[in-house]
């Protein structure tokens, strides 16, 4: 299954994503921000980093990169798109996911392991997890404080669009387990159509027990097996 | 065509947490300015635009704010001032970015 990993100037987790896709048997391909055409890939991933130096707002400039003119229609046609960290910020700026990520409540760059509860397992990104499973994944960001207006938040909760929530070891979403001040401890969300997903923590950095956690592996396995399952379906990457 | 200089002010929307404002508020209180009730931190963006009229310049700036300069989820914007008597010139002014600064950016 072919997965495009987009590199913007300032991306720094693109090789990690590439390696994670490869580790679970996918076929990753790099795309530079100036490239045009997704060339029939099955999924697109936007990596973490500091695209365009985070100037203006994190992700604000990257969303107007040439490659995004292909990523947006790909997502709108139902193609799976994942944004991690800065990639999540870019997806919000691009309007592919609702809300925005502002400065951490602490005002600090938070770099630590966090615990997240998997809120849904019926998505192409999480079907390899158990319902309510608590996973441990690193995070590293200064702007991960998820915000949205009341109407959007009600829709996210009502339609079960919150995919990951920061929790403590017992799986409870407490203020203490919230690393950045995100509303309702939101760590990751999914689009209404279920094909666009963004999250602040880094599953691609939780792929080896040697490095502390393998809790990211099921996410990549889920994606690749979902793609394999829907191969031939017109909605996934057809003609792009 | 005339040149217009616009000052755009982008501020966190009411009700949106402003961690920078909060930190500065705290610092001001520590320094003895206990009468400060609230601090909000935004940014000012200065634009020089060539346009047919002030109205057109403002319309351009508004479109830029809506598309790029402000995020409607978290920020409000205001176009603060318009200066219309700028000389039309292609030369950067002396006090603006010289070659040294340009190389760094």
C-alpha cells in the first residue's frame, strides 16, 4: 500500500513516519511541498516539525503549499489523510479538520510521554486497538492546546469525533493528565467522514520497545490493513 | 495606483485563552502593577499595498486576513489605520531591510 509522506521546509518527523509505514509493511514515498500530483497513492501523511518556522501560526503557511492543492481534494474524495503534530495543525488550518491548536497553557514546549485513551476502534486508524485502551506515546510541541467553538465541540462529542484523549494511568481524563490545556483533553480527532485524522502526540516515535513504547504500531498496522481491505474501492485515492 | 500603508491588528478572540497575556498579566502584578485587570497579546502586521483607492486597499487587506493573516477560530482582526500619502517607489527605503538583513532571512 503506497503512502505519501509530505515534507515541508522545516518538517522533522518525515523520516520517522516513513520508517513507521515501512516497518508495518507499507510502501512509503516522500513528497516535497512543491511537488504536484499524488500519483495514485493510497494515503497521505503530514509529519511533525516546524513547517515554515511556524511563522504567523503553526501550519498557516504550509496549508498553501503546492502539494496541499492535491491533498485537499484527495481528502475530500475520501482518501485517508493523517496529520501528526505539525501535520494536525496544518489539517486544521486547511479546514480539513475543525478547530485550532494554540499555545500550550504552560507556555512551555512540552516534551514528554503522555497517555491517551483510544475512544473509537471502528476507524481505519485505530481498529488495531482495544476499545478504551490506554496507550503511551511521546509528545513534543508548543502549540498543542486544542480549541474550537462551543458548537464544534458539541458536534465532536455528539458524533464521537474525538479519537484520542489525554488520560491518567487509570484511563481517566483529568486536568493533571492534560499536558497542554486542550479542551476536554482532546489529543486527536477524526473528520465526520472518517477519513481525515489529526493528533498531537507522535505514534511514529512509539514503534520500538528499545525506544520506550510500541503503542504506535497498531495505528500504522490499522491504516495499512484498512487500505489493503479497501483496495480496489473507488473512494481510496482513485486517479490521484 | 496609489500606495497605502495599513496596520492590521490580530488579537485572540474573547473567550479564547491567551496564555501569553496571562503570563504578562502575572508578571505585571509581580512588578507591583496590581491594578491591571486583563492583558491580551496579539500581533500587528504592517502592509504596504498598491491599490486604486483606500476602499480597494482595505478590501484587499480584509481578504488577506480572512484567508491567511488571522485564524477565524481563535483570532479577530482589525484594520487599524490607512496612510495614503506614500510616495510611489520601487526602491526599498534606507530604514528598511538592507542586503545584510535580506541575506539572513
